[in-house]
């Protein structure tokens, strides 16, 4: 569901200290494949602690966030600043969710007009993708969008994208 008024920001700037290395390099390709499958065309990938320049990021724009350690909000602000002026909504994806279902992206985008912030839920747990209206962009806290109230969109019938923080959580296909 490509739309000129929607930009996509993929957060991939963290240190991945619990993982012990740049997990983004392992997990980001799956997330980007889901984004492409959903027809997203304006995709910004935010790097920080680890360079991602050696990955095949065709069809995306890589943005550096020098203050990534401040928190996910800093990374998100860097990504939002790189979106075009016509973008009224930002779809936010996390680089460590390798099971992201393109249908979750479609569902969140279908509900983007419901509230300034909409977020996917899986079996009652708030997750991603999220969609944030431009009216929120100047008020993103350092903790990121999790600190803001969202209208929750049930995606329990889809696979949870995952949140890979340690190597033991890696899907078998990526080991």
C-alpha cells in the first residue's frame, strides 16, 4: 500500500548490547523484505551504534543518528526529519522484528486515520508496526512512541514480528 503521504522509518540504531553484536545486520533484511512486500516505497533506515552501509539496502535511504544513545526517540526523530515534506504519516518499524507480516503493515495503514498514533497488538501486547501522524513528530519523547498513548489495532491473527534481544531468540533460519 504505497502512498506518497506516508513515509516509513525503520529503527536500527541501537547498540544491541544484550545481543552481543550488531543484530540489525542479521534481522534488518527480513524487515525490509516485509516492507517491500507491503508496497512501501519511501523507506528510511536509521543507523547509529553500528554502520549498516555494508548491507544491501536497495530502495531505502540510510540516515545516521549520532545521538542514538539518548534513546529510541532520538533515532525516530532522525528518521522523521529525513521524510519528505508531503509525508503526513510515518509508519514505524523495528529492525529486530524478523517475522513482520506485510498484512500487519497494511492493517495499520488502513487504520492510520483512526487516531494520531496507532499500534499493532499481538495477543494483547503492544508492538509494531506503528503509524504516527505528523502532529506528533515534534513531541516524540526520548523513550520513543511507547511513551505515548496509541489506538491499538488487533493483529493477533498474524505472526508477532518478534523482538530479538538475545542470540537465543534468533529464528532458526538466521542462525
